[in-house]
C-alpha cells in the first residue's frame, strides 16, 4: 500500500514540475536544461529497472543517479521561476 501511494504521489509531483517548466519558466536555456535533466533521470530509471530484472547488483547506482537528476531538475525548476 505505501509503495503504491509513493508511486502515485511521485507521478503527480513530476507532472506538476513538468507543467511548471512548460508554462511558468520563460528562459529557453532553463527549459532545455531542466528537460534534459528529467530525460537523463528517466533514462537512468529505465536502465536501472532493466538491469534489476536481470539480477544485476549495480541497479541501485542508476536508481541513485535518477534521484540526483530529478533533484537537480526540481531545484533548477524552483530557482528559475524567481
């Protein structure tokens, strides 16, 4: 139950950050940088999931990289708006 709630909240939050990037951030450099960080994070997540299914013990490195990319994107998202 808690894992499902976490996934739902994370997806809603990600949607809000993407919407903020699309509608409230006007500087193109920030838009592309934030989008690139999110895309890199998503790629790390997908690859980490694939190697986790293969029982590769290094999957957590990609999962951690995903969190780092999303954190950087969210931080720039909040700071670029001001």
